[in-house]
């Protein structure tokens, strides 16, 4: 086909044209750009996460408008291509671009949309493929799902609040109803009448009216001028004054107790209380509400209390009231008068007994707290320092719950009565001449001491040759001599010792403060020596001798008559022996008393002149035969009498208490010596020191021992204290406590003389001890007596089961040693190895032994020694 033109002729092939049209018949549409507010959105700015060609859906806010899609058809030479687009979800209509290759939308409602666009072939008119893109328009925050949930929650909460408010309102209404009901019941239960006075109308509304009592007519409340008041004439003015004061605003409330005439023309006490509850703008009272209560029974009780108060204030006996802490809260006039103190002097002060130690006051308070009552006769002192005797009785007062609240005390001055009783008693029980207690008084006193089983000494004294003096110088001079004798006896005996005149020239001395033979002998000796000085009788000097017979209770007898008879016998023995001497009832006791007195003198001399020495007996470990420890033993080395064995002075020292000083001296010397041997490297085991029962009972025992250890620098681990069974068995609980304290100090404890006492196994297992010492009495016949052998075997087995070590005392023969080895006894003491020796000799013994000892050799509960 030839087509001519101004530029020449063109040759066109219809087949090729048709072929080209067929090749370009597919028009693909691409969304080229996306614009918001005419601003092109770029990938990664928030909305487009990838290119538009690869994006299938975009999310827009409700405020992202107007937005525009620009699209084209790539790969075509045609310029004028017509496009059709549709926003599915907004409209189903396809809209032609009419040459404009873009689509713009604005104000779309929140929701999901799909944008479709396709191109139309301009030659063939065929539509190309449709390009689709999903669009989600998010709603504003107040229309979001979360907001809707919040709206629902808010509506729910508001509904609940309204329901709760309604329930609360109903509950309040129920409470008000119940409160009104309770008020009515309370008024009914209390018997109070309630009244409400409308002042403007002058009307009173009453509820819970009790009895037939008319409302009080006081001239103010609902009263008429011609009405006669039913208020007692003596109370009317006071009621009106109180009422007017409240109406005028001068008082916070109205309250008055007064009498009103009842239906039986009797006067009834009432308590009228009220308060103005409403006022107008000018502060004038409009409404007043109150109650009326019958208080007649309270007034009766009050009158009784006033009567009691007047009675208490006017009685002649002193009376006081204390609180639970024994502090004075009230006293009567008689109390102030008798003690010569003002009331203010008592109030706030704590009850004390000035004439007695503080412990006495604490004891009385303890009795009152436990028993609720105490009474006695005691001495007290007035403000002018005058002393008088009072009979005092104190009783506890309890409240309604049975709890102690107060104490009430009543007392009276019984000095005059006691004086009269004493005068009568003097005439009955005392000697008229010497004013000493007489024989009957002595027998009563002796009887009381025997009943109490109280140890005491009775001495009967008789003047030598008194009959000659009486006959030669006259009975008047004889009486004068007896008076002087009684005074001299008083001056020569300890304070508070009882002295009696039995009759004639016979006297008696009673010592009841638990005396022993030695102290009794000293008293008798002092009395006899006091008679060495002559008596001055009618310008003549007369020397009188004295014979004394002594008996002891309970040693000599347990009956007062027998005691007096035996004292007489002993006195006559003294007189028959030449007189001017004392004689114990038993000759053996007499000799013993002299010996005891001599020994006590030696003990005191030994303490004063440092005559006590400490001897040391080695303690041997059977498995090695080496010295592992030692026991400190005391000896009294007198320059004249030589070495006195402990058996001669220890029992006496235990009785008179001197054992405490001896024990402390031994402990100090033993600790000092042991520390010296430690420093020299000769010994590092334990030194065992006996602890007496007197020492063990000392309240400051731990402090004393700690002080000695500190003074000597000896470690506590190097000290062992031996305690006998008899010391701990009397009060095991206290003993355990003391031993635990000693254990805490690091001191080793051993139970000495085991088997000779009466130990309870239940307590033995609780004693914090480390070893048992078997007494020599069991060891002596261990090789001869099968019974002793089995007993020792049992003791060792029991000790080992209790994880205790065993020390056998008094081992003297090899046969005993072999048996103890077979029984697995750990340690021994005895002459088979060494006798007790003084410090110097023991030092040499340690040098010969020369063990290599280190501090680590001493361990808990065992003795360890490295040879």
C-alpha cells in the first residue's frame, strides 16, 4: 500500500500494521505515585514501607486527606490513554480520567476501601488489566475500639456507682431507722425520758415517759403563770438560773440535778440535761432537746458514801488508802494526828516502814499481793521522831472484775496497852530483884526452841560459896551482890543472849543463834574470867567464883526439862571439880570442846600468819604412766605443833565458815604455782582444787575465781574444781546453775568422792561435769572384795557411757592398779606413785618427769600429755 505525502511516498504493509497492533494490545496500568496534601509520599516515611508496585494495602489516618493516586502505562508510545478508576467501598461507579492520569479523594469515612484502575487501548478500545490497592482509613481516637471499650467501662462504672449510691442511700436509711430504734431501746433500757421543746409554740413533746411523774414546772418550759411548781423550793432558783444561762448562750449545755414531787407526794431526784439545737438569725433559741433521768438511787448511794466518809474521818483509828503500787491516795484525820503529818505529806508517797530494813517493806508488799491481807504489830515513828507501837492491818480491795485496785490500812496506837501488858508480864515472868526473866520464862523459851527444833545451848551458872557471903554479910548485901552478878553476866556475853535467874544464886544463859561447842565454850570462859575482878560490897572487895554446866540441844537431849536437869548435873560436876570452871554434860564433849577451841585458834593463827601450805599429788594417766595433772591439798604447818593434817581442821573450818578463807588461799597459791610451772615449761595440765560447800554457796563465787585467775594469769582451762556429792545434792537445780556458769568460764569440773553420797542419777546426767573421782573407800578392797570390784566396774562403765573420764583415788598397791587398768580407768592418784608433796619438792618431781607439753595438750573433757 502506497501513501504519498509532501515529503515523499510511504510504503505501508497492512499485515505488519495488524501484527504490531496485536503485539501492543495489552495495556498494564501502574500506580506511579501517592500524594497526601499534594505532597508525594516516599518509601519509608511512615505510610509506604515499599514501592507502590509491590504494595497491596496502605493505612491512612482519618486526617490524611486529600490524597491522590497518579498512574501510567509503561512501555507504550501512546500518550493520550484514557483510564477508568473506582473506589470500592465508596462507590461502584467507574470514573474516567478524561486525560488526567490521577484520582483524588477527600473526607473518606473510616473503614476499608479498594482502589481499582485500568487503561483503555486507544486503537482497539479494549480495557487493560485492573490494578488494585487496598486502603484502610483509621478512625479518630474517640471512635477507636479502645475508646469504645473505655466508653463501655465508663458507662459500667457509672452504672455501678449509681447502683452503689442507691444501695448506700438505702443502707443509710436502714441505719437511720435502726439508730432511731436503738435510741428508743436505749432510752427505754436506761429509763431516761426524752423531751423536745418547741420554744416558739411553747410545746414539749415527750417520749419514753417513766412512771406518772409530771414534767418539771420551772416557769419557763410549757408553764403558765397560775401553775404551782412541782420542783422542790430549795432547788427551783438553781434550776432557773442554769436554764436561763443556757438560753442566753452563757453555757454550752443545760444540766441540773434537783427534786421533783411525785404522784405519791414524795420527792424524786432527777437529772435534767438538755441543749439548744436550733436558733434563728438573731441567735434566739427556737428548739431545745434533752433527757430526764431518775437518780434517786444514786443520791441514796451518794448519801451513804458521805456517811461512810464522815465516819472514816471521825474514827479514832488511823486509816489510809493505797493504790496498787502502794502509793498513798487518801488518809483520814486520825492518821494525820497519830503520825503528826499533814495530809499532803502522805499523798503521792510510797508506803515504807522507816524502823525496818527495805527488805521488810518488800516482804509485806509481796504478802499483800499474794494473800490480799496482812496484819501485825510494828514500830513506827512520828514526825517529831517519837517512836510508838501500832497495830496495823492492811487489806486488798478488788474491783468488779476481781482485779486488785487498792489497799486499805487501819492502825491504832497500842503503846499504852503494850506497856500495861509488859508490866503484867514482868510481874509474871521476871525476877523482881534483878529484873531478869525467871525460871518459868526460861522453860517457855526452851519449849518453843525445842518445838522449832532450833539448835541452842543452855548454861546453868551457880555462885561458889554464895551462902557464906549471904550468911556473913546479910541478905540485903546478898541481894545487892546478885544484882551486880546479873549485870556482870550481861556485860560478858554476846548481845541478845538470853540471861535468866532461876532462883537463889543460880542463873542461866541461853544461846539460841545456832551455836556450836566452840562458841559455847568461849562464852562460858568469858563469863568465868569476868568474875576474876572483885565486887565492891559495903566498902569491901569480894571475889566470887562461878561454876557453869553446859548442855547442847539436840546432842544432849530433846526435852526442855531434861536439858535443864543435865545442865544442873554438869554444873555440879564443875563445882565438885573445884569450881570456877565450866563443864559440858559429857566428858568426851568437854575434851572435844577444848580441842576444837585449840584447833580453831590454830586456824585463825594460820590464816593470820600464812601458815597454810599447799601440797601437790600427781594425777597419773594409766595408759602412759605419765603425770597429766595434780590435786592441790592443804596442810597447816605450825611452827610449834608441826604439820596438822586436814582431817583435824577442815571439818571445824566448814562449821565456823573459816573454810572460805582457807579455800580462797589454797586456790590462789595453787593457781600461782601452776602458772609458774607453765612459764618454766614443766607443766601444762590442770591443777585440781577442792571447792567446799561453803564456797560453792557464795553468791559471788564466779567473780572470786575470775579475780584469782586474773591475778595469777593462769588460763581457766588449766584449772579443775572438785565438788563433792554432798555439796550439790541438797539443791541440785541451783548447783547445776552454778556449775554451768563455771563451765562457761572454761573451768573443768569433777565430781569428787563419788559413791559416798546419795547422788540421783537423774541429776547426775544433768551435771555439767567432765570427770568422776572414785572415793578411796571403794579402791581399798577392790582386790579383795568382789562386791567392791563390781561396784567400781559399774561406776566406770556408767561414767564412760556418760562420756566422763574417771579418776581413782588412794591407789596404793599394784594389784589395785592392774584391776583399774583392766577396767579401763583413765587416771589414778595414790601412794603407789607419789605422796602429796610441797611446791619445791613437786617442782623437782616435774623436772624429773620433764614431759614435752604444749598448749594444745589440754583439750575439753580429757587429759592429754605428749611425752
